[in-house]
C-alpha cells in the first residue's frame, strides 16, 4: 500500500503544491517531509531541484469497528464486533470465545484496548469522539459491583467510625465510588496517593 | 504474530508509518519485540505519563497469554547517525 508520493520541483513550495494536486488532497491531510532543499548551481550545472515526500494521513474512512477487529485478529482472537449508538456515543461490543482474556484484571485489557482504539481513530480528527469498548456486559457488571462495594464499606464506616482505604483503582472506577456515595451524608469520600496507587478513602462524617 | 500486532498498532498511531521498524526475537518462553520509530513520533506512542505505551504492552501481554508466551516490548532509541 503506497500512500505517499515524492515530487521534485524548483522550490519546496512548488513541490508541495504539485504533490497535493497529484494526491487530490489538501495540506491538512498530508505530512510533508523535505528530502532535498533546492541548491543553485552555476548556470544550470550542479543545480538540484527541491524534493519532498507527501504522505497521506491515516485513511479517514477506517472505521473504529474495522480497527478493533484488526487488533483482535492480531491478538489471536476470533470473533465479531457489534456497534451501537448510545446517547450519541459509539459503543463497540466484542463477541468472542475469550471474554476473560479481553477483560483482564479489573478490566485492564478492556481499558488498554479502548485507549489504543481512541488514539488511532482520533489521531487526525479535529473533533475528538470517544468510543467505548465492552465485552459480555463487563462495564455494567463492574459498575454494579463497585456501587455494591461502596455501600457495604460505607455501612462499615458508619458502624465502626473508622475510615476505610480501598485498593488502588483506575480514575473511572474511583469516579463510580465517589458518585455512589455522593448523596450519603454520613460518610465522605476523597482520593489519596499518586498515579497507579491512587485510592479512594471512605471517611466517617459523623462526630 | 506479535510483530504483526505491534506493527499494526504502531503504524496506525504514528505520522510516519514508513519509519516504523519492528524486530521479533523468539525464545522458548519469551519473545522480545524491539520497536523503533523516528523521534517525531516517540511522543505519539508513549503518550502522556507513558499511558499509551503501557496500553500497547497490556495488549501484547494479552496476545502472549493466548499463545502461552511472555512478550516483552523494548523501545529502541537509536542514536542519531550523521549522514
């Protein structure tokens, strides 16, 4: 797949113009590498033209579904990708025979997949759109178990009046805990620690 | 197989896919993937706080689980050679 062309002309600007005409595209959709700056020789001897290489940016028609499917195949997992629009966002659901492998510990693999996919499809997009990735309804199950955990721990904190520090979680998971206990005025929540070690603390408010 | 996975992901992420070089060194239990991209693209594959690179490693690890191998990704930063 050749997605670039090389053009020679008297000046760099001219070469870029020709390249854009050849590729039938605009300056925003290509990357330009200047291979040679033009050099002037004596009369016409030793003069070298300007040479540029214009590379088309990632094909904009590459759909998120296709990219996700391509990644799955290369990981060695067969299956299909279903897509659905929920509240204006694209949600992709992977239907495969290895859901556990794709979810990973606390959804780590799912999160990695989502991140890479978003990086790829939003690479050259001006308006970034987040795409969500899920399998076997994991996201919803995880949210439910985090909400349950939040309420259980909150009950314990109320009873013992001792603060509880939860295990480290991703920003997404911590957010679910904070939201679950937002309306509870007997406990308060905050996060402590940095990076991968950031944890939610559920603290007693009742003194 | 691991090489194809990395090539696909990295080439889709960078601005200069033609300058992506991936080498695979296969051992009995361990596979080492050596990756290099041009300097301008380093940030694209590392990401803020290294999050993108970490995600790439996670997917590679998953592919490794499937194939029963431990896969290590090494980012090679070539010293600039003067022409």
